[in-house]
């Protein structure tokens, strides 16, 4: 039987998921964290204790390099994956907020063992950012656990990153918007999920799963795929995936964890364009999700996007 799966947290199946290796190629061992008797409580986990940003200079592609630094509180049961993801998102916010003229004050992701709190505002930060500009390039300069005296040792996770940000063109269609929703933001390995997409303009849509957040932001293409070669929406239309036709062919969207992981913090990303894109543009195998955005920029294509964060836990 045909089996279609993605090397990502949500894998698309017609039969069963293939396993993922716990360590991806090129991934190094996690930096050690010192033992500590008194850890911050779960309610403080992921909260920034420091966040700052500055402008570095221009890039030949037209974006501006910015530097962002952030340290987030880490609780005793918070995994490296969760700590990295939370710190990276805070560092991104620090890098872009002054440059784009927005105050990214709420957390994009809340990667706690207890689940995702404040779901109504889950993607507020990323939406306020991407409606004003886009990150085309990014690199992590430094990361690791840090002491937070006098509270505890190694109970903070720090990230320094550099991001190249492109403000949205003044003549862009500001009324071109898309919305993405995930049926559940907290998933247990093996759970099925449904994506819902709507758009304000006629458009073609492309869905991606960005995983290993903070460890390279690896990207898997969800749609198009072998079951859905392309997807277009009419203005005002809402589409759920897998839809009835896909389910009739045995397609399911299922949460999957690497065998040795306890939790994974991930993001579904949606891109919409007014004209269909060739595979050479939307394929994330060259440069991941940011590579797709760079190609859209180089071709002068206007696009709309949305994002939905979620966490997968072990059974």
C-alpha cells in the first residue's frame, strides 16, 4: 500500500508513519545542564528574563540584518527542545520589534509540559511581525543554559541570533490575508489532527511543518503532496485538511515523535499566493521555510502567511 510520510512531527499517512531518528544528521549532543535543587515553577517557564536587539547592517538581497538576544526561564521538567524553541522565539521578537515598529509583547509559543496556555494569543507575535515584514535569513550565533543568580544555576536558556528582515512593500495588498487553525494545539504522539485554512482572496496555498525549532528549523512540506497535487481557495472559502476526499483515500494527519524524545515544539506554516507557484519555488528541500520566502522575494511575488504553534508529547 502507498505510504506517504513526512520527516516531521505531523506526518501525512495513507497507511502508517515511518519512524524518525532522535538525532538528525549534523545534530550535536545537547549542552549539559547542571543539577539544581530549586527550579523555577512551571508557570514561569518560557518567560523572558532578558531581551534586546540592535541593527547590524544591510544585505545584498535588500533585507536588514538585526541581532536579537533573549534568556528565558527553564523549569526542571522543561526539555532542551522546549527551552531552545522558547528562547529562539523571544530572540526573534527582540530582533524585529524596534525595526518594524511593533511591540512584540506577548509570547509566540508557550512550551510548557502542562500544555500551551493563552491559546487565543498563541500566534499574536508572529502575526504582528509578518504583517509588517518577513525574516528571510537567520542564524544562531550562541546558545546554552545560563545561571540565574541568586535564584538557581543553569535555569535559564540564552540565545543570540541574527535575522535578516525585509519590511513589507508599501504597495503590497494589505487586505490579502489567510488564517490557519489546528484542531488541537497540544497533541500526544499518535493523535490525529485537522488543519483549517481560509483566505480573503482567490489564492493557491502551501502548508509546511517546521520542526526541531532552535536546532535548524527543519521543514517538511504538507501540501502539495502525492494525495493533493495542488490546492486553491476562493475568497472567503474555508478548507479543512485532510478533507473528505483525502480521508476516503485513507489520508490522515498524525502526530509523531522520535523514539527517544519526550516532547517536540513545532509550527505549522501557511503561505498563500495569488498565482500557483512552480515546485522549484515552494519546495522546502532547498533552504527550508526561509528558503521559500527568499525565492518569493527574489521573484517579486506578494504572499500572505499565517502560523500555528503546537506541542507533541509522548504517550
